[in-house]
C-alpha cells in the first residue's frame, strides 16, 4: 500500500527568532538554512523581507538547494491595492520559491487588531494569493488564531480557509497561535475543515503553551492535514512552537504514522537528527536540552539499579527506539555501553574510517571523555574532533609550532581626542627550521591574534590565504571565580567549506588561541599539506 506524503515546513528562522534570548545573525541564518536543507525539510521559511534589513539581505539570494525557500509576510492591508502595498511588494521581490501570507481568521482580531470588516479581510486574502500566484510563486496562507476563531465564529474561520484555497493557495494552514487548544479539539475541528479544504492542501501550525504542540500536530495529521509547521528544538515565542525534531522522530519511527505516511527526511538523514538539533543550539550559544525526546543527552540514559540491569540485558526493556537510528547514544551511567558505537558514528560522519573492534577506538573514546570533563563539547565542533582523532592516530605532522604569543589591549585617546581601545598581538612560530615572528593589530584581542597567526606561516601561507573567520562564540562552562571558558570559532575558505573548532581554558584568550590553531591544522590537513 502506497503511503501518503506529509510535508514539513520549518519556521525556525522566522517564528523561532521570537524566542527570548535568541538573535540570529546573517551567518546564523545561513548555517541553519543549510542544516534544514540537508535534513530534508520541504519548506524553509527564512524570515520577513522588508520588515528589517537583516531579513531583506537574507532574501537577496536563494539559501536552499532542495527545500522551497519561503518568505513570510502579511496579506495586503485594507483600503489599498496589492500593487500599492509595500509589504506585499517586498514579498514579491524576494528571492523565494514560496510566499507564506499570514491572515487573521478570528473575527475578534479582524475588528480589534486590524480595525476592518470581515469582508475586507477576505478580500485581502484573495487578492494577496492571486498576486503571488500571478508572479509564479507557490502560496501558503497561515490562518492566524484559526482554532480560537473557529470556536468564536466557525462560519468566518471556514470562509478564510475557503477563500485562500479557491484563490489558489497550495497550503491553507490552521494556526493555534495562542497555544491553548487541546488534541481532541484539534482533531475534531480539522475533520470539519477537510470538508472545505482537501486534506492534501491543509496544514497545521501549533504553539506549546499547553505542552501539546507536538501532540496537536500529530492529531491534525491523523484527522487529515498533510502539512506540519514547526521549529527546530521547539524554538518560538512564549513556550515555543511545535518541535519539528520530535515530530520527525514520531513520523519516522512510530508505526501509526510510519506505515501510512512518508516525509522528506530519509533514513540516512534521520541518523543526523541529534547532530542537527545540537548544532543549532551551538550556533545560538544555547545549552541543549538534555531531556529532549529522541536527541537529548539523557534521552537514552539509565541510572544504576534495576532499570540499568535490564537495559544491559536487552535495551528494548527501557527504550522505545534504538538511539543510533536518530544519531544518539545509549548511556548506562555506571557503564557507557554506547560509547564506542557513538564514536564510530562520529568518525564516519567526519570521513574517518576505523573498523569496529579497532583498539584505537577505545583510546579515542577515553580521550574524548577526558576532554569533555574539562569542558570540551565536540558535537558542534567537528573540525576539532577531526584534528583530535588524527593526532591520536599519529597523522598530524608538525606543520608549525607556536613557541609563544602575547596580546596587549590598550585604552587611550587617539589623535582627535576620542577614547578608543586598541589590541595588538605578537606570535612567534617555528615552521621547520625557520622562526617567524608576526605582529598585528585588530578590533579586539582575538581578531589581532587571528591576523598575527595567519600573517606568515612560511611555506604553508598559500594554503591558508583564503581563510575567513565568520563566527565567534563564548560560553562560560563553569561559573564562579574559577570559571572555565568555552570558545567556538567558525571559519570558511574559498571553496565554501565551513568548519568549527573549540578551545577551553580559564583564560578566554588561551581558549580562543586553541580554537584558532585547530582551524589552521584542519585547513592544512584537508588541503593535503606535507612537511
């Protein structure tokens, strides 16, 4: 029996940006869009072009290869034409495959928030959809506050969905914007809506204010919807949006859904689910949720006692799925049974092949555990993991040796009397028999160190000439007077490859320098440098 297709729509870069404490940079958005694209998400909503300079710049070019890159914005305002609405114009000008219009579906909001009539609201939906369709764009209409609107005035809420569908919208999405609807209500209402809009054109967008966002999304699919909107790790305002990571796990691994539906995430990509989830948190400088379903560090962890004893005999006694399927690892806290398999998976992902049973795997595992106890976290720093393993295998030549470095930060008045802070770094490097000393100024101590280190690496200079530092993040691993600092640095080169390295030290400059030198080593190793 053929399975029906369920389409996944990610709004991390738009709705997720409303999370308290989350501020995406342009590089953050680019990196997350790539992760989503590789994962197999069908639609990647990039933001609100025209609303702010960052989103407008982000939509200056398409950011996905496979997923439909989607722009978000409001339907046209009442009292003006589509061609005279700057918001709609910005959407039509954006480099996007699809446009997602948000439209009010609760009569209360139409009267109070928009201060217009119900009829004008329907005209705005119809005209906006038709304008985008005329420009060759796929159209999605998010019916905001749909479930609350349906409870208040079902005829008007249904009229919104009908108008969007008849105007040519590919997807009409029912939004639980306030997050107060429960699964049985969602299922009942979705069944009714499928009589107005076919299920293969119907979607759902839920928030987690009652802790039911994932359950509501799955209930909508059971009731006939075939499009789910959500965010990675449940990012979003207030209590967050439906967590797409959890939804993917359920759709792929629970037979109720897996036997009936298919999604764009392949079995192979599912094995990267844990990595993607944690990498997003690293990009945003957030601590991953250890207890997250499927991907959390504790999702397959069992403490000593009767549970641990049973897991050691047969993991199925306390596991609903195998952790390796989603790229996670089993942990029995008195004896880590999943350690080597996890290391093998990481090695394979980084392009390092070691056979199962190779005694060097145990040594790598021990070293990784030791480093992690010091504060290292390799999940978001693949390049440092690669260098660590290559070094343990004896495959890192002594390209260069940093004999010393110093950094000076000075606050002073410049020639025109302005108070400025200047940073200067000096690095002494041995390359073979040659001693090289480089000095550089920067707009901060790390920038000065980076410039000085890369200023002259002798015979390797040509190999690092195209390097560019694109991101720098700091996290305090342990607080107090003896705080340990974790630094993550992302580089790119002329080929477009990007990699992240990590450094850990009580001294932020020392931690930064560790990450910088790891990046140089990674580049030289990948570039085929020889002594």
